[in-house]
C-alpha cells in the first residue's frame, strides 16, 4: 500500500481550492499542482500551449483534456512529487479522473484523499469577483473576506491583480461548465473510502482549514 500523500481538491471555481492548497503545502510537506496556475504560466511565457489554452480560459470553458493530461503526467514525475502532491483544479472531467487513476497505477501510486468543497453559487460569485492575487508571489486575497494590509499591495510588496476570468459574466459561464463537466467527478469518487466533503459556504478560511488538516492527516 502506497504511503504518498496524493490529495485531490475538488469543487466549483472559487470554492477555496487554491487558498487551502497553499496552506496545506507547509503542513503536509508536498507541492501544490494547480493546472490553472500552470496554464497561466504557459500563457505568460507565450508558449503554444499557453496561446491555445487562453482561447478557452478567457471564455470560462475547459481546456481540452488532451492539452491537460500530458502536462499533468510530466509534472507528477518530477522529483518533488515523490512523497505526494496536492492536485488543485485537476481532475475536472470524468475522463481526466480515469486518466489520473491510470497514471497513478502506472507509477505504483494511489490517491490518499479527495476533498470536495461544497459552496453555493451566490457565495462563489462574491468570492471570485472580490479575489485579488499577487503578481509576484501568487498569494490570494479577497477585498472583503481576506483583505491585504495596504490596498492593491501584497505583504511581499508585489502588485495585486484581478484575473481576467473573474468578472461576473465569465464566472457564471464557469459555473455552468462546472455543473456539466466537473460535478460528475464527485460521483466518480463518492462512495469510495477516500472521499470527504466539507460544507464550506458559511465557514471562514481558517475554519475550513481546520477540517482540511484533519482529513489530510
Ligand atoms: P483555475 O485556475 O483552476 O480556476 P478554478 O477552478 O475556476 O478555481 P479558482 O482558482 O478560480 O478558485 P479556487 O477554488 O482556487 O478559489 P481560491 O482559493 O482562489 O482554472 C482556470 C481555467 O483554467 C479554467 O476555467 C479552465 O479554462 C482552465 N483549466 C484549469 N484546470 C483545468 C483542467 N484540469 N481541465 C481543463 N481546463 C482547466 O478562492 C477564491 C476567493 O475566495 C479568494 O479571493 C479567497 O480569498 C476567497 N476565499 C477562499 N476561501 C474562503 C472562505 N472560506 N471564506 C471566504 N472567502 C474565501
């Protein structure tokens, strides 16, 4: 039986996957793998993958599985993933979930936990439209729920930016895509012993994290 801490964070856009993953990295001692962050890095670097992915991301649609799967396969083979990793934003379709099982099986690994954050739509819209991220270190803020000490500036001194897909119109499209393509992943994992749900809509970041820590231990 594998002892690696391979953890999937699942839930709608803006439910807090990235916020929780960044906190877990220190305590669990394994890296965060955010497919959204990886795609944004590709876009900033002006690669072919980044250009292709942008067409989908800007509209709130999913990037095709073919482009995602190779990227994840390469990433989880890196040496820092030897003791486990936190998947944030992947898998996002049942096909991706099945492909992940196959990838892990091929490496003699198994999932440790799937943590699903259940957050209602109106709260998602509030969270995403108020989100700001640091251009330099990636730290995530919220203008009301987790504000920076000085407006527009991260604790590290970096500039805080709003993601182009965090406007209300695109957020609503992302929620539609989530219901159609990603919600079935909940059923894919539900019922298997490693699946845990957190009702996170009315809980603050630290309250959610206390639960996450228990589950991931
Ligand atoms: P991605 O970057 O993965 O976006 P997402 O899943 O839509 O998730 P977010 O990053 O928006 O939210 P989050 O859950 O991390 O929330 P956060 O912690 O920031 O993907 C972007 C795009 O890339 C996709 O649309 C798609 O096109 C493409 N893509 C990525 N992966 C893909 C894949 N596998 N397949 C195909 N396409 C893919 O929190 C949000 C806000 O809420 C923050 O301001 C935070 O401070 C606040 N907050 C967090 N927790 C709480 C709380 N408990 N109470 C109050 N506020 C809170």
